[in-house]
C-alpha cells in the first residue's frame, strides 16, 4: 500500500499555542485527509519540542520542574487542537509527539551513535569535540544570540545583555560539533536531483545559494552545567544534546526509529515524510536535518514545504506586543471549524505571507460559504424536495422531449456540464498535489459558479409549472445534485464536517474519508435516492454584530487608554483617573509632594519607579473573583509576586508572556494572606472602572525603567 507521512513542526513548548500552530496543523490535516481518500496509508504527526535552556529557565522561575511546565503547555495545545477537531478523536493527528517521551530519548541516542560512528562524504569524522564560543550573560547564565544582545557603541566593546544591560563575557566551552561543512556538495546534489525536496521554488533557490556560500560546522551539545534540561550525550553525560540534534529527530523516533514503536507504526513503512514548516525554520529542516540523516545512512525527507506567515489586516507582523494577534478562543467561538479551515486554505497562497483578520474571515464565510456553496446546496435540495417529492430525479431526457427541452434553452447534452466538472476535478487534484490549496479552491468554486449559472438560466421554478417539462426540470436538478455530490467528495479534506453533512442531506451515507475523488464518475448519484432533512450549514454572519462582540471581548491595547490609572490589589474600583500614579492611600510619595495647583515636579514623578515586567504566571486567587495572583519578571533575577484586581476582566492564561508596567517601589502589602510586591498599571475605563493593562507596541526588555 502507498504510504504518506505528513508532519507539522513540533511547536516549542514555552508558550501557549497561537494562530501559526493552528494553521500548519490545519494544512497537514487537510493533506492527510486528501491522501487517505486517494488510498494512501497515512500518518500525521504534530507535537511539542520540550527541551532547552528557555524552558529550563521558565520552570526555574516558576519553581516547577521543566516537565511540569511543559505538561501544562501541552495540555493547552491538546485542548486547542481538540476544539478545532484536529485531534485523533476527530480523525486528526495520529500522534501528539513530545520530545520528553522515553522512546524519543532512545531514538536520539541511536542516531547520535550512528552519526558519531560515521564518516562525512569527505572522509572525516562526522562528530568531533571542539569549543563553542559565544557571548554569555553571567546573570542570565546563558549564551545570547545576536537578537538577544545589544550591540556596543564602540565596536571593540562587548555587547550587553538586553535584560541586564550589562556587558556580556566572551566564553568558550567544550562542545560536540557536527561536521556540517563537509556536506555542502551532498546537499547541493540532493537539491539538484530532487527539485521537489524544497518547496516552493523560491525557498529552494534561497537554500541553494546559502549552501553554496559554504557551511559552518554545527555545535550540537552544551555542558550539562549550562543546559541540564536536555537529552544527555550517549556515553558522555557531562554534555547535553543541544536543540536541533534533539528536536528534528522526533520525526523519525515517532514512527519507530531506534525504539519499539517500529512494530506498531513502522519507520521503514512511513519514512520519508513531507514536512510542513514555517519559513523561519527552513534552514534547519533543509540543511541540518538531511545532513544528519545522510550521515546516519538514512534517506532525507521527501519534501520540506515552507509556508509564509500570517500578518494582520494591514500587513504587519502579528505579535503579542503589538496586540494584533488572533485569539484562538474567539476564533473558535465565532466561527465554525470548517469556516476557519476554508479561510486558512483559501486566503493564504501557500508559500507566501497572508493576512488574517476577523473581518476577512467573516467576508469569506458570507460570500464563499453562505452565498456560494451553502446557497447552491440549499436551493438544489429545496427544489428536489418541492418539485420531486424529495427524491433525486432522473437526469435523462427522452427522445420525444428533447425538442421541448431545447426550447427552454436547457443544454440537452449532459456531457457539457459533466465534462466541465471532470476537468475541474482533475485540476483540483493537481493543485492539491502541488500544495496550491488556494488555487484548488478557486477551481472548486468555479464548479459552484457554473452550476449556479445553469440553475439561474434554466429557471426550474418556471419549468415546474409546465407538466410537459418535467424531464427537463429533472435533468437540471439532477445535474445540480450530482455536482453537489462531487463537491462533497472533493472538498471533504478542507471542510470535513460540512461536506459530510451535505452528503447526508443528499441521502448518501458513505464516509467521505474513503471516497477517492479521482474515481468519481458522473452519474453515480442514483435516481430515486431520498434526500433527508435540509439544514443550512453556513449561516450568514452578521458582520457588524460579530465584530462588535469580538471587539468587546478582545482587550484593547494600552495605547487607546485616555485615562491612565493604577489597578491595585483589592478591587478595580479603587482606581482613579488622572496621571499614572499608584493608589493614593499607599502613595505617600505622591501625596506629600503635591503642589497646591495639583501639578508635581519631575523629581516627584521620578520617585515612582515604573518598570517593564513580563508575566510568567497568572492564576485566579482561590475564593476571590477579583484577584489574580501573578509572577512577574522585572529582570531582577527573581520574579515578583503581584496581586491585581483584574480577574473579572482578564483570563489568567492570556496574560502569560505579556509585557506590563509595574510600580516597582511600592511598599509590599498583604492581600488575603498573599504579599503583593508591586502594582500593575492600567487604564480605568467607564463607570465600572474596567481595567485595561498598559502595554507596549515594541519589544522592551524586562526591568527597563519608564521615565
Ligand atoms: Zn542577562
């Protein structure tokens, strides 16, 4: 049996899932459903990458083990995927892969040993011991990459830590290296001989020129003393395997490389895979990964497809700090899963960047789904119900009625429309094979338009008034219903729920998962099939109302706040409009220094130490509906515990990772037995004093002072 193995990247488990993770997983799910229809034995992987210094440090700050930390992130991912029907139970992924699985450890060890025992194409040892050199912050106890440090003003000076704003040390430590530099020719040969190894073509060209410039060897371990949350190097546990030599290997350990899953899934059966990745991790998947595999004597992946990124409606990058991200809960609540899937696949030209906004998804849903496919389906079925007693009519027009039919303008040659649809089907399949989902959907909608036009021109409602035209009427409705059946089979991978439902309304009950669109034949819908109850599947969305609801739910950014005030620990109603200042009864500094005209001197403002903080953890305080207990990193080494009276307005999970402003020199005070070591600055809106937390639209380091 032909096999097809598709993967999403394994998402880094340092943060809650976002639109990007949902998107790639939708695409993978669609591809896999399509391949299953085509008769392939399929396997679909998604999951999380759980090791590394970032997770180690996040966990340390929260006083939990790294595994406890990632367990909780994994739960969020699984819940999200289940709500969008992408989990195993809904016919989605086969495995939620975690790099903390013991079978992954044994697979990685096996691959390390194989590579360590092998020679490069140029005859050298593939792994060797050397020294890794980098910029190290002693306060963070970690190496900083280029985007994590500030360049010095004088070139000969060291760069400084963005968090501590102190100079970094040049540090060198013993590390294992993978001799990537010896693989340039082998990789170029691979790209040359397999034009579909890297898709789209623009990305392939990018990687060809990258490799042609020459490759550096790759550091694949760290001292255990600098990174302990990792897989140990086999036979040398003082070293930890570093990042890519762990994460990438999940794609083969999941199907049984170097472990006992081989018996249940099958490495030889499913490898090589099609990897769907964001363009930001293209190099790792098309240079490092095939080189590791070649070194181990294994076959490189079948294809690595790099897709673009979602931007907001104006083309800006989506980011938490800009506050322009898509909220997956809102998406789930206001749109059907199928609408989200359709929009994602239709709107982004796969491989290029796309724009995602609530407004755009409403427009697409209304035009393409409600007015387009949904309308075609309900009008066809309604007419079959009304004019044919709920039974699919015959599509034939007998000899003696041909002339009558022709007089109405109806094409008596059925192959005109069946030929059109067969051709469209072939194009549709070709587009899916080429990963051009958007074009595939355009083609499918050309069928919708063609059939709509046929109905509008034939006017079945007029034909129904003339008993002599019964066959003509039947022919029009048959063609329409049969086209609908084809659309159900074609579009099932894109909108599984809705297509199965329309299929059911046509009176058919096969599982679309097993129907091969390539095997569709015109006329497969049998005369006299009894249709079932007609339910609209794509209701129109009231745009203004929905957008207003969404706006109300999503948090406006601090920039919109006209009144700045402080939210203190007890209740939001304690906030007061005016300048940014802490709660008056606490703020002696403010009271004492007020001038009679109500204005203060700059020195007086300077007494308030406002700092940038990042929320590491947030949870509701037991028995309080108002208070959130937060752990906030002010760049001080140890996070602060802060209570804020915002629980009625903010979901704690949504705050994690957010940059906020904290009054850092406020006397600590106890609330419900918890010490609050600072105060969150927020605007106070409206009568009820709804708090809106102040935030930043640009990247700012934790601990930075506001002045
Ligand atoms: Zn630092």
